[in-house]
C-alpha cells in the first residue's frame, strides 16, 4: 500500500492572531485613550476620574477576559457626562478595530448575571447594525457621585461605535449598585462569548450574507 505524506494542516483556530487595538480620542472636552486585547487574561488599568466608571471597566475586563487600559482626562468640573460618553465611544471604536471584519468570531453572546437580589440579562450581536434596547430600572439617581442616567449613555456610545445590537433587560433587582454592576458583568460575559473564535467557522464571516 502506497503511503503519501501530506503537510500538516494548521488548526482552524489559528486566525486573527493578536486581536488588539489602540484608539485615542481628543476633543475640546476630553482626552481619552483606550487599548485592549480580546485574547487577554482580564487585567485592567482604568483612570477616568470617575471612580464608579473605573469600577465598571474593571468588571468588563475581569469577566470578559479582556486586557483593558483606559486613561481619560475630561471636564469633570462641569459634570461626568462628556467623559463617561467619550470613554464609551473610544471603547466601542477599540472593540470594532480589534474584531476587524469579524471573521471567525462567534458573533452572538448571551448571559444572565445575578448579584444578590438583582438579575440582569444581556444579549448581543456583532451585527454591524447599532441598536440598543435598555430596560434597567435603577431606583436611585446616584451611586456614590455617579449619575445613574449615565449607564444608558455609556452603553449607547459603545453600541453606536462598535456597531452591535445590544439588549439589556432587568429581570429582578432593587439595589441600584447591584443592578448596574450585574449589567456590566453580564455584558462582559456576553461580549466574551461573542468575540471568541468559533473553531468550526475558521476565518469565515459569521453571516449568510458573507459580510457584516
């Protein structure tokens, strides 16, 4: 019997090495730099001047297993709005840059995160079409010094600049801190699921249209 030697075929998962991105955004209101590595271990450096936002960025990194570095200087003497929004914009742009044409990714992510009495569901799709459905009912206007209206503004900025579909739904919850933190944790885990490489898809675009 004739034996034919064939070259080894690299595994399908060896696509898009080093899925990392660095984005800098400078306006008359803020100066924001965001760098990330989608294939990280969850390390985070966050200094935005908004302590609660820094805490939430740590949740995204830790539970999404994304190495994340966000540095921001903004007009906090006015309020937190501009800095909060521009951090969301810059993070969204970095995510979009890191996934590139979205070849090989799983595309969809879903997670339900509990935090004591709070239970938050997040579903997302790297669809190329920005859409946010947001139904958090946060009892208090502030968590520490952070205006809870800014939670929606942050996610809206991320969605518009990543071009993803994002649904955030509150199933239960009464404590403002628990509700918001559970939302960020659920987002992080859904994001991790969506950007992970699908070994069966290899380098293909995860769409029947062939493009996202």
